[in-house]
């Protein structure tokens, strides 16, 4: 209650919940390299997903061929 009184009775959550930024020890260059690597991995996974979607679609059409 004391903290609420100190905050002039404001119940805005932003006054009570802070964001803690943890230092990971990486340089800006290391961070950028990691983000680029993760983006590259994401692009490969997206390409794989498109191929799998095509295969699944083909298999469904094959399995349901001639059915109503």
C-alpha cells in the first residue's frame, strides 16, 4: 500500500512492473550475425514447408482421386 501511495494512488501496471534487460555479453556485430543466421534458418524452413505443403496436397489429391 505504501508503494501505491508513493505513486499517487495510480494503479497503472507500468509503474509497478518493470522490464529487466539482461546483458548477454554479445557485441552488436555478434548480435547482428546471430539474427542474420536465424533469419537464414527461417528462410530454409519456410522453403521446406512449401515443398511439404505441395507433397501433402499431391498425396491428398491422389488418395481422393475419383471420390466425390
